C-alpha cells in the first residue's frame, strides 16, 4: 500500500452556511485500498464534509478532484450527486435512507440505475437490451445481498428489516453502483457490540474483495482503531490532526478535543 | 355501561350535526321554516345503533386472541393473486371477454345509455392511470392534472375545426402536445416538493381553465366548441348506437394500452427510479438517479395519457367547454389514485370505475352525492389509508441454481 495511486484529493475545502463556517480549509487524500477514518466531536463538520464531497452541497471554496483508475482526473465541485456516483463514488447515510416501500432487492437494484441504460422505449417494448440488463441487475443485486448476508430477506420490504440489517443493506446498495470509493457515514451508529464486530469484518472484507478505498466517519473508537490505515481528526470545522491510529491516540490536541480543555485544578 | 354511554353521546352528537341538514327546511314560497323533528329522532336512533354495534364489534375483536401469523408475512388477496400466475391469467382473459361483449349485451337499437356511461367511466380510468404515474409512482402531487386533459380535447377540437384533421391523426398529436405541456410545467417545479408543488400545479390547472374561458376568439370562450366530428371508421356511416360502441372500443383499447405500458414501466429500471424518487429524493440522487430527467419523464408520461384521452373525450361528446375541466375533476382523479392505492394499477381501475359509475347509477341520491363521497373519503382514510389495493411486492427471479446452492449459508 506504499506508493498507491491517489483516488481522491480534497484541498482547502470550505463550506459556509450563511455566517456559519461548517468546514474550514479541510484537506484530505485517499489512496487506493485505504480505509481512512474521519473522526471528531459532534458538530465538527464531518458529515458536511462528506456531503460536499458527494455533491449534496456545493462547497464555498476548495477543490475536490477524483482520479478514477484508468481515466482522466476530474474536478467534481458542485457537480450533481448522480454524476459523481456515476464517476465511481458511492456513499451511505448517517441516518439510514433506504427506500422503505421497496423490497430489499429493489433497493439494491436502484444502485444499478446509473450502470444501466434501458430507456423508456426499451422498457415498454421489452427490448433485448432491457431484458438483458434486467437479468444482470437482478443477478448482480442478489449476489450483493448474499455478500452482506441479506439474501434470505430479498423479497421483504426494507422498512421491515432490523436496524443492523438496514445498515448492511445501505452498504450493499452503495456497492451496486460499482464504486472505487465507498464513503460510510457512521456505519456502526446504533449497533450493538456483536453487530459492530460483524460490520468491522464486512468492511475489511469488502475492501479486500473489491479493492475499494473506504473513507468513513465513525464514533466507535474501537472500530476506527481496528480497521483504519489513517485517521483525520476534525474539530469546529478545522482539521486538527492526521496520522496512523497509533499517532492519533497519542496526539495531545486530539485528546484535548475529545476530553475538553484541561482546567488546572 | 360505558359502551351505552359512549353510544348515547355519539347519537346526540349526530343529532346535533344533522340539525341544519335534516331538520331545518326553509320554505321559500311561504317564507316559513319547517322543523322536521321526527327526522332528528331517526338520526339519533340510527347513529346510536351504529355506534353500539361498532363498540360491540370492537369489544369482540379485542376479546379474540391475536392471530398467530406475523402480520409482515400475511399476504393480501392481491398478493396471492399476483403470485398465482395461471389464475391471474385466467381472470384477465375473463375480464377482457366481458369488456368486449359488454356494449352489445347492455344496449339495444335505440337505448345505448349504458355504453355512453361506460365510455365516460373508461375515460376516467385512463386519466386515473395516467395520474398514477405522476402521483402514485413518482410521488409528485399534481392538483391540475385535468389541464392536460383539456389540452388534448382542445387540440382535437381546434385541429379538426381549423385544419380539417381527422381523429386518428389528432389522437397521437393530442398525446404529444399534452406531453409537451407536461414538460413545460415540469421544468419550473423540479425543485419543489409537497405543499409547494401542490400549489403550483393547482395554479396551472386554474390558469388553463381561465385562458380557455376568456380567449373567445381561439377557444370559443365559455360557450366552448361544438360540432366536433366523431371518430371515423374507414368512411362508414354509423348510427347512434354504433358510434357509441365504436367510441367504447377506442377507449377500451386505450385502457388496455395504458395498463400495458404502465405495468411494463413500473417493473423496469425507469419505474424503480420513479419509486425511489418518491421514497427518498436525496438517497436516490446519491445512488445515481438523475432527478431532473426522471421527474420530467414522469410528468411527461402522465400528461401524455391525459392528452390522448382528451382527444377521445372531445370526439365522443361532439362538444367541449371549459366546464368539463374544473378543479373538481382534478380532485376526482386524484381521489381515484389515492382510494385505489398509490401506484397500484388494479386499484386505480377499480376506484375510477366506482367513483364514476356509482353517481351515474345512483341518480336518485344525486342530492347526497357529495355527502356520500366525502364520507367515503373520510372512512377510507381512517380505515385503509394505503388505498384499496396495496402492499404488493414484486418478486424477481434470481438465478435459481445460485439460490439452491447457497441455501445453507445462513
């Protein structure tokens, strides 16, 4: 993993909401095959950072450049989210955002939308392309469900799934878009230790099998320290530290950010 | 005892509510007010009886042990029908045969009233199915849908009057022009959601009607356009009954076409994108669904059917004026979609037929029509907010071999 190719380069990213600077001059680089954690206290601007990168928000300033493997790099500031997804960056959401009245399988099939081309006319006349793509979509989605262990509830409505399963379904849906970057926004939030351990394994397995780079936001320090290659720490919109898990653990600024400023007693 | 008390309160409450409607009657001839107190007693007794029965039924239901089946696994009638392919195919054939024989069975040489009623009901079935794409599948509330219907109707009326174009040329043109209007309306409201969307579409519906009413030189104003030619059939001369039957078959074919196209789309990449957009806009965009394109296609397709069937409407009636395109009609079509069950094709068809045919055959109760309609809506929303038919989940065939091979995995 030394000299690995850069996949995502964020530099000087700033995001203002009115007078509030939610993200201030943040930079981040992600290389192939890395798991990079973004941590920080609540309200530090982590999710805003993700939203800027995935195109949900258009950042006020800064550069976000994607380097798709085997293609020219492209600057994606203010690009529409669906275009960014098509370029190869997928994400999950902090507060689960599934399609509740659709089945588990259909949820994953939506992820294939940007990789298929069936038009309205194709769909109506049931052209050969439509049939082939439909079959591929179903098969591929089903295989993804098997990988995250949800194959036996494929025909269930996604709203009926337990919480942990919904989180895994979100990951499967994101993987269906064939990403090379997978952004996970607090994947372990609300999970019990057992589920967190399974998630931990799942993330590492996905990285190994698909050779993905995975930036993630997480509060569960055990998970973060376990699986991350590098960690960025944010506080009040600013980046205050970065490094390996060991370095971060010993960084006095990080400890201060998490435990509050030392008041000398 | 408490049940008795509750029922009594309900009875009294209904007596109070019904007071202006059932008891007081103003006789404008003699300048008198009649007080029909006996009616009030009847209202009280009936309300009491119904309330008592309901309480009784509720008590019985709570006394019964809860069913052992997990509600998530309970399958609705429609779900079972959908899973049983041969049965549903046979049912479909039976319904089509019935629909084809229908006009001959119910009409005689001079009396083809039932056929005409059915034509207008089927027109609303197509409208319901069209709006079902926009509202039911894509979740874009549209309170001015009837405007597209008007566009189609006036397209045919004007083209046939001024350019002598025939019905069959105008039919696709009406659809296409309706679709253009759908796109034109769709662009400015791409970013709107919920209440705002409702208000803009409501405004669009009103504007259309006002323009039609006031632009006398082009649209004939409030008097409308008369003498619109009926659909032609290879130059054959048809009598009244045959004309009605011909119109019937044209609309029936349109219904079949709409059902076919909608169900194909619903189960395709496009339909899934519509549904995803309905469920969660941000998530679907983040999953790579092009919001603008998907929303516009939903609007355009919904408007297309309205325009198409508008042409048939104009041809069937020989005459159109703006009064056929009021907000009430938009609301009626929306009610069909909601009552039938958002996104459900069968549900919308049943609801559309019910809402159009019942008032027609219950002319005796014409005075109470809106009252019954309103009550039905309220009851429906309380007891079955998901519509007549819902909870359908589509099952996909995923390679059986894989499924069998990995059966023991979990």
